[in-house]
C-alpha cells in the first residue's frame, strides 16, 4: 500500500509543484525543452523494457503486439479529438488537457507495473516530464489573467486525478497472472510511445533545437541504467 502511495505521489505531485513554480517564475525555454527531451528519452526506454518486453515474454508476440498497437491507436485518436476541442483554448489550458491525456496511460502503466516489479525508470521519466509541462502551463494561464489560486486549483485537481490513475492501475490488476498483465502493460506501452512521438519530442525540439537530442540521449541512458 505504501509503495503504491509513494509511486502515486512521485508521479503526480510534480504537477502541483511545477504549477506553484510557474505562477511565480518564467523558466528559460531551453531549460524546459531540455527537461522534456530528457523525459522523452527515458520514456522510450520504459515503453520498451518496462512495459512491452515483459508483456512480450509473458503474453507472447501476438498478444503483446495487438495490445501495444491498440494503445497507440487509442492515444492518437483521443489526442486528435482533444486538439479539435482545445483549438480555441489558451496555451495553458491546452497544455493542461494534454498533460491529463498523456498522464492517465503513463500513470496507470506505473500502477500496473507495481503488480510485477516496481518501475523506477518509468517513475523518473514521468516525474521529469510533468514538472516542465506544469510550469509552462501554469505560467501561460497566469499571463492570460487567471488568478494564481485558480491556476493552482486546477493543476492540483489534475494531480489528484493522475495519482488515482496509479492506484487504479495497481489495484484493478491486483492478483492478475503474468499473461493477464501482458494486456495492460503492452497497451500502456503503445500509448506512452505515441505520446512521446506526438507530444514530448516535437515540443522539446521546437523549443530547444537540434542539441536537444543530447538531452534525450541522456534520458535514454539514465532510464536504461535505472531499469537494469
């Protein structure tokens, strides 16, 4: 129970912390981009070795592949619908919606992984990605006239929602065998990889330029060493 709460807090509290920073400070864009790129590299490792690999080993190639592709398709479709709905929104609210969409499969995957072996690499990747996105989103809301109390309130609500996603992933699949866990692990892996390619990597490159690739490589190596 305590491990679940620790991971839920570690994955979601960075949103509240990042929002608290964002309402008071505008960080350099290159710093935000570097953190996003680092997280993207770490999430690629997690999708491959913490989510898809155990699903492949325990559930077989067919089951793991089908669930992985399904996760990617669901994320892409949901992200497309979200983009149309937030087309007229401010950047801050669009970021908040994007963080929620990205965070639910990532945090749920983290919770599912606790039924097998706690994934430190995935936790670190989620932690690093949430901080800069919350900082940028909260700052954008404040600059467009929202009160700091309102901004902190909506980001704290998102923090609670994503913490619940970890708990749900952990206990909905409690007691499930390795073959049963292969489905949600591979599904989450596909959604996480799609979120990296669709959201984190383009945003990091757009703000930081080609050298951001080095930050992504550092994230990959860090994620791999943590998961080894």
